[in-house]
């Protein structure tokens, strides 16, 4: 390839930041920020705040796909880039976040490291499989979709108040392992879309109000 051809190819390649102007990608990045907040609050052991951030990471994850499907004139490059960005953010939101929450709740004990690794590995395998094979049929996945990890986790933490920390840490550990198994299990799970988005919004509002009330009581 001549120097002129190389220059022309370079000129025709879009910049990285040009994809940040794409609305679905902006939504994905909002989800990434929510996941970062969940990690931040988890390190501080402020799990109620972490749960609020985590459930909104799911909302943004669902919203980016809905926006992308409804947008007209979106290029193939934008769609492919958005798919890769979404997958990378999912591993943080639904793999690393649960792992850090488990480690933090276990006071970063070495005994909690296998569980943390298991959920991250399962999420990475699940997302990689989906990137290659896509949906298993028209509206089902093989293995539980990773966004369900967060949906289940914020529900599990509702029971924290009824157990002493040591008991809840065992429950959390067990549930994390079960979630990881479901991520990679050879079973079909439905793709939730359409009206389910509004169910998710209602659930996110309920979670936000519930944990927000708990935070106010703690601070009060």
C-alpha cells in the first residue's frame, strides 16, 4: 500500500470521540458512570447508595438499546461500535460491580476472592458468547443475561436488615455463585424488552425510594 493510500485510509477513519456524539453511546456512558458510583459507594461500604447507582446502570443499559433501535440513519459503524461499548460496560456493571460488592461486604477477606472471580469470569464468558452467537432463537438467550445480575442483587440486599452481617455475607456469597452459574448455564432465558422497560423503571424507582429512605434514616 502506497503512502497516499495509507493517508486516505487514515483520513476516512472516524475519530474515537466522534462516536461519543451518538445518543445511544451517550446513554451507555451514563450507565458506566452509574456503575462507577456503585463501585465507589461499595468501597466505602455504603451499600444502599451502591444499590441505587447499580439499578440505574441497568436502566441506562436497557435504554441505549431502545434508543438505538428507534434511531434512523445510524451507520453500520455506529451500530458495531455501540455494541462493543455496551459489552465492555456490561462487564464492569454486572461482573465487576457485584464482585467488588461481595469483597467489600466480606471486608476484603481472601475467602471472598473465589466468589468475586467466579461472577466476573461468568459474566465475561456470557458476554463473549453473546457477542459471537447472539440470541438463541428470536427472543431468547442461552444463559441468563448479565443485566439480571444487578436486578437480582439489589433485591437480595433488601434482606440485609433482617440478618446479622455474618449471616448476610454467607447469603450474598451463595447468591453470587448461583447467579454466576445461571449466566453460563445451557438454558434459555427470555429477552425482556418492550413493555418490560417500564416495569424496570418502576422497579428502579422503588429501589431508589427504598434505599434512599434507608440512607436518610442512617444519616438522621
